[in-house]
């Protein structure tokens, strides 16, 4: 009888160890939660953000000139990155369209919330 309890106790701790490692893996290497939508605003900057392992092109957008809060998005397509760079130079209002899958891995988007897949110039 004591042997069964030791075996159960060992498997219990192995299960929790695996669960904790899996959670830590997702927290370190990815963001959980899908999103899709659009945002209208002014592109304040487009930059290349690099750490030791992964790099990403990031775009910062404000909803208006008077606000100080910026949202950060990733840009994986070079043509969209070039469009966003031009819009940031001109200070024009744009609409960005973004999305990401259920798990957004760090190597897909290092520091951004979602990935921009389309940009349009907005009408005032």
C-alpha cells in the first residue's frame, strides 16, 4: 500500500513540473490570445527592434496628436513597413489592420501586440 502512494506522489509532482514548465515556456516565448481588428491613428515611428535572439520591425501608432499613449504593432511585410514609414514622415492619418493567431510567438513579433497585414490612408 505504501508503494502505491509513493508512485502516485511521484507522478503528481512530475505532472505539476511539466505544467509549470509549459506555462513558463509560453510566457517567455509567446503571448496567448488571438486578436484581429483595425485602428485609426497617426504613425509616430517605425523601427527595427532587436534583442539577442529575435528581431522585428515595430510600428507605433497614436489615436491623435494630443494623446501620449502609443500602441505597438509588428510589421513583417517590407512593403507595408515602407508604406508606414512614408505615412509617419507625412504625419497622415491611417487605418491599420492587424491580426495574430492564438499564440503569438516572440520570433514572429518581438515586442508588438499584433501583426499589421494591411494599411490604408484614412479620409478626414
